């Protein structure tokens, strides 16, 4: 016996029930996925050095494979700090990729009205870390009073140099001056503590951040000169936190033939792993390398360099990585 289902806007009830079931299943899956996300966490929004990947003018195979569609673009270094309990969404670094990174950050909220971060923290005045602020101005978002936490020299730089001073005058951003080794509370249980690190300080100091949540903490140092120039022990700092997201701009000194690498004094990854070789496997697993130059083989999936880092027990930052706080 054939049963003819009545039509509803051209779709039989049986098909409508099928769509309803699929929709409910999708909602359940989405709800389950959200339930697996911690209430407080860091989300990695970008991993590359200031000039990005691919890098402008690069004719090497590392960048050509992206330009030819054989590899994916990687965004400039940035973190999101999210607290679902208090619905706070903080951006760390205003990179040139801020458009997609803010969308990614605010995609972590159920608040459809929220269109801008609750606050921005910036480490220093190099192009990959602050120039995304331009998209908060009149020509773009025209953001309203985004609290922007920076060290004193950077606060003065933003307020006294164009075009950044217009952001301040129009109250697109409200510069908030940080004090080294003094915490700023984002919520009752999340706070961020800046500390100074040695780096090229043409327009501002360079800070790192310690990000602390209700149960865990993270060290964030995307830029530093050599570790030996720092007045702190990297080993001791790693031992005091749960994650250490640190400068891995260059894998070794052979990446830029013809360039004097001493004029770009980041710690090579090979130097860092040698410095940390006495750490236990548990301590090594805290280390997450980030801020890769386009030449860095750690950007290349399946490279010998990637395998070496994984074999030693360290981690490599990836966009979308979640670190519970």
C-alpha cells in the first residue's frame, strides 16, 4: 500500500522530518562540541613573524607554494583570551591580519551584538604587533573606546604620532598604560602581567605577557633578542607556568644566506632547544614555538625540522590551538 504524504511548500512531510532530524542532530553535535571547550582559554589566532606567510617579494619555494595554491597562508602572530563565564574576549597583538582574527575571536561568543574585542594588549611597536589598529579607525570599523593596553613609550607613541593619534582623539581606542610586573585583571580570575624583554626598541619598549587563569598560566614572548640578554632564566620561567609560547622566528642561522643574522638577533630554535635540553619531558611539553619567519621549516608540514621538534617533546603553534586556563 502506498501512502501519499501531504505537501508543505512543495516538500513532502517525510522529507521535512528528515531535514528536521538532521538539523536537531547538527545542533546536538554543535552543543556537544561547545561543551568540550573550557570556560577559560587561550586561542592561537596567528603564528608567523610580522611580515606574514607568504612574505611580500619572496621568490623562494616556501612562499611560491602558497601563492600557487599548494599550501595555506598563515596569519601573523596573535592570541585570543576568552572567558565564557563573563563573556570577555581579549585580543593580544593587533596584527595586519586583525580582520580575520577579530572575527575568529568573536566567533567564540554567543553574543550576536559584540563586534569588537573587550580589550587589546600589545607587546611592542613592530609592524606585526600594532599596525592592525588602523582597522579600528574611521575608514573601517570606527570602534568605540577599545581599551588598548601598552607600555608607557608605546602609549606616548600612539598618542603623538599619526595616524594613530586620530584613533585616540576619536576614542576608537583608549590607551591604557601598563606597568612592568604589575597585573591587569580582565575578569575576576584572568589577569595579564607584562614584563620587559630585550629587543629592538625603536619606538617602544618590548614586553612579554604572563597570562593567568583560574587554574593555569601561560608565558607569551613572541619577540626577544638572545635569551642570554634577558635578566631572567628561561628555564625557571617555564617551570613556573603551564605553557610557554615563545619566539621561534628562525630555526637556525642558515635561513637567510647573505644576511648578517646578528642584525636580526632572535634566538634560533636550535639554540633554544639546546638551552632547554636538561628539562624533563613534562617541562618540554609546555614549550610552544611561535612567530615563524617565512623561511622557517617549522612552517612546512612534514619537514625534518618539525619532526625533530616533535621527537624532542616540544610543540609547534598552530592557528586554532586551544590552551585551557
